[in-house]
C-alpha cells in the first residue's frame, strides 16, 4: 500500500509537500504514510482514492487494476 501511494504521487508529478497540502497534513506526516511508519487513516485513504480517481482496494493492494 505504501509503495502504491508513492507511485501514484510520482505518476501525478507531485511532491510530498504538494500532496500534504492537498490532504491538509504536514509533509512529515505524509512522508510517514509513504514510508509505512504511520497508519493511513480511513479519511485520508478515501481522499487519496478520490484524488487519484482510483479505488481504495487498489491503494490497499487488494486489486491490481487502477
């Protein structure tokens, strides 16, 4: 899951700082999500799926189709 959110961000040509602003959190918190050092709250998971126009199942690694 953590690699997927990093890959989605990089595919969108966004920095961690930009993504953290979109999600209304600090860059450090977002970095911790990507590194797997912090669990991603459900509300953030849903926001990521909406932003990237994908499913939460894809982000969680349950399916491979975006």
